[in-house]
C-alpha cells in the first residue's frame, strides 16, 4: 500500500471518528458530566457552600436578635440591669485590676465563683490533678529533690489532664477553676524548688550542670509559645494593645512572628527594650535610644489632599461621636477615598497603571501623568525605617533577646513563602523585611530585601533583584515553619484581618457552654467550611499533579492560599480579634486603609488591651510552667557563667569582641551565642527576674535552716490569692 492510499484510509477513518463523536455528543457530554460529578462532586460542594453562607448569616442574625432581646429583658430585671451596668463599666475600664474586679462581681452575680471553687468538672480530670498536687507537695516537704525531678521530668506536659480545654476558660470571666490555677502554681513552685534548693549538710547535693541539663531537657519536652500578629493593614495598630497587655503581665513570648501589618508591629517590638516599648508605643512619647529616630510615624498611607476634608472641630466631633464610620473613613487622609485618582488606580493591576493614569489625566484635564503607586511605596518605606530603626535581624536579637520572624512571599511562581529571622537572614535589615511583608498588591509595589555589609553599607540581598510581596497573602500564620525551627507547640494569635472573621470561625460561638441547638448549628457550619476548604485544596493539588498538568506542579496558588490557609489556631491555642469590642466587622473593613491620629492610635491600643484582658487568665495558665522553666534555665546558666568565669577568660572574650567590633555580627560573635545558645539568652526584663531568683510563690523559701516544711499549707490559686489570682499582684 503506497502513501496516497494510506492517506485516503486515514482521512476516511478520521471522518468516521468525527461523525461518531458528533452523533454521540449528547451521550458523551452527559457521561463526562456524570464522571466529573461522581469524582469531584462540584454540585454537592456548591450546595454546601450555599448552606454555609445561609447558616453564617442566620447565626449572626440570631445572635444580634438575642442581644437585642437580652438588652430589652435586662430592663425588667434588677439582676440583668446590674450585670449590664457592670459590663458597660468593663468596656470603659482603664486598668486590668479594675476590669478583673468588675469580672469578679459579674461572676458572683451569675454564680460562676461557686463554679470556680468546685473542683469537679467533666471537662478535665480533677482527681488526678489533686493527686499530683499532693504528690509534689509531699516531695517538697520531704526535700526529696531527686524524686521531685523524676516526677517532673515526664509529668508536666502542657495538655495533661485536659488542662487546655476551652470550656475551662469560657465559663467565668475572672479565671478558670481554682484547682487548675493551684496545680500550675504548685508545678511552678516545684520547679523553683529544684532550681533554688540548698541541700542540708547531710544531704547529697545535685551539681548545677545536672540541674541545667534537667531543665533544658524538660523545657524542650514542654515546648514553646509564639506570639503571632496577623496582617490587617491599618488595623494592625491594634496589635500594640495586645503586646502591651502581655508585656505588663510578664506573659510576652520571646518568639514573635508577624505578617504584613503584624510584621511592622513585631519589628517595632523586637528592636526595642521593654522601657522603650512603654515610651514609644504605649505612651507615644518617642525616644532617642540608639538606632531609633524618635517619635513614631503613623501615616503609613501617603496623605492625600482632600477637598472634602472637615474642619478640625468637625473632625474631632466625628471621631468623638463615631456616629458614622463611613464619613470617618471618607474624610481620612489615607487616600483610599480622599483622592479620586488613587481610588481609580486601585481598580487596575499594577502593570497597566501608567496607562490608566494617563487615561485619568486626559479625562480630568491633567496633562502630566503621575505614578501614584511609586510615591505611596516610597512614603511607606520612610515610615517603616523611621519606626523600626536600622537594625538587622541579628542586631535586633542581640539587643533585646526577642526572636523576630517575618514572613514574605517571593514574587515568582515557584519559591515558597520565606520566613526571615536571625537564623535564616541574620544580616537583612528588619525594616526592609517589614516593608516587603506589607507590600499588598494593588496598594504598594513589590519590594526588595536589603542587607547590611561588614562596612555598614546597604545593598540588595539578591543579585537577581528578587522582589517580595505581602506575606499574609499566602501564609498569614506560619505555624508549621515556626514549630520546625523553634520547637513551638503553642500559639497566641492576634488576628486583625476582617476577612478572617468570615473565612475562619471567629464569627461563631464555639463555647461548650452555649445553647445546645446553637452549638449543633455552629458545628455543622464549621464542618461545611472545613469541607469547602479541603475540596479547593484537593482540586488544586489534583490539577497540579504529575499526571494531569506537570507544569503546574511547582507553581504557587495565591488564590488557593488566600482562601484555604489557616487564619486561627487550634482549639488548644489562643486566638483573639483585637478590635472585636471596639468596632463592627463592617467598620473594620472600612478602616483597612486608614491613617489614625495619635489619639486614635492610643484609643485603638487601649481597646485591644482591654480585649486581651479577657484572655489573661487563659494565657497565664497556658504559659506559667513554660515561663518558670525559662527563668530557671537562665538562672542556672548565670550561676555557671559566674562560677567558671575568670579574669583571663573575660579578657580573652573582650579582645575577641573588640577584634570583631567592626564586622557584621555572625553566629560566632553574637552575644546570644556566647551566652550559651540563641534560645538561652533572654531579654532584659526576664534576665532581671533570673537574677532576682525565684518568684516566691509562698510555699517555700529554700533556706538552709528549713528543717521541716510540714506546717506549710498548700496555696489556693495563684500565689495563694484564691479567686483573685488573676489581678496584677498575681502576675508571673
């Protein structure tokens, strides 16, 4: 058979196949649709999404109606009126003690004080906790340090006995079960007993090295806590109040992580000592400490000329009354609505903005096109540099001991989000990382990371001029990376993104004490949300698989990550919305692009601090043992350093530091590592606690003249304060 005949046969065969497909097209279309529906169930998922939207709307509506009914009912009941009055005073409280005092009064009226003192509860194992308390107290009274260490070594896991159950911290306002607080108090006291105990003359002493090894291993087993500050643009200023509440209670974790706006707040905290944070951020007085420029620059969005701007008196009245959130935003100088051209530019991708700028100028009579985006980005850089200072990650770590982490998203199709800290990017300038992490597409242009060379000059980190964009677009909360790098197993999350309220479970009440019917509805709603997220993730992974579309396998999906990433922690973590009690979701969305005044900055911080007070009892219970372990490690390391140091070694160290003083700090010359590992050195505040010795919970004093401890009573709650253990006098 020659070539023409083969060609004719092929054409005939192709024509026959084409006719067959055309004749059976309806059947094939139906068959393909059935296969897609059977495998991927898109219709079922669409119905589930619709049901989730309906349930979310219904839950929010019902909660609003119930709040209105409760408010009306409170007018007819003296008890409800008193509770409403106390709750109103709580919203205006100016100190934690005042807030806690009001919380105790509300608990007394509602009977929750009785619930706190009653040890039995199905949410945790009270019998085992009581037995462990008796065991630890007995060992301390016997001064049996060896058995005490043996018992503590594997018996103080963070989530033991059900101690992290959400229901233990959502019933009463002023604290959890007194038995839980007593248990944590006794465990902390036992650890301090091991650390500080001075043996009697006839007893065998435990070497400091052995104690240090015990505490290091126990601390590693127990795990660490990280504070994570989310994005949220201007709403990120609320994070300052969260940090203030934690710092004032001695509960601020050393590991800090921030994305987008949260990275700016983390950067400002991690480059300042506690005293500088108090003056700069909490009082807005400004400081001239080395590396900082003075007063904060709060107008991150380049101020625009607003023809509709109100007079000073009108603006103050508007801010004071807060009757119209829309008007407040419209007359703000951030430029989201104040400048017509800027608003027009936000509607278009960055790549065509020069063209759209020209179009706008033509239609408005302007002859010269202006690059609004470039001006905004440069202004933003100046603000971040002024607020953060010119520190590298390593320099910031050496200065404060805080471990700063900033997440950025590379502007390419393959590289995963990058976590920057003193280990992965020691010489990167912190302010440039914060700018890159906050480069929200459509608002700011992508930014490059800058590094500080040995001679102090600044240059781009990458020779390829790699740029980065908003880190929260893909990984607002880099929990997995932090867990792998710093042994983090517990998170405190301050979530300021308004869309996270909808995409996560912040908008519904997950409390076990809520109405049972609403609890069932909430459970169904959360199931549907998780189902939809998992479906999107699986679809994208299937399409990007090796068999279907190999070229997509290494590409990152911003769209998928934005909707499917985690915006809150696990049930055992602590997640809060700092602006929740201060403004509505609608108002929060309007204030995303906004320049707060100094007074508004203080007001936002106070509102967030007040919101955080609700979680202080929970945070304290979750972190008490961890903080005590950290203090004991610091104290024992200081003892070793003081004992083993000598004049010659000190001179040698001084000579080494002097010879390296003109170089960029490295892993070998960093003060953190000279003092025995990065996670070992702590900030000045905690170091002072270590130098002072134990916190003195009142159970023992560790003196050589202690021949008998049999007459010591077990303290009730924190520091023996009973129900009042969460006041400031009971702080860790």
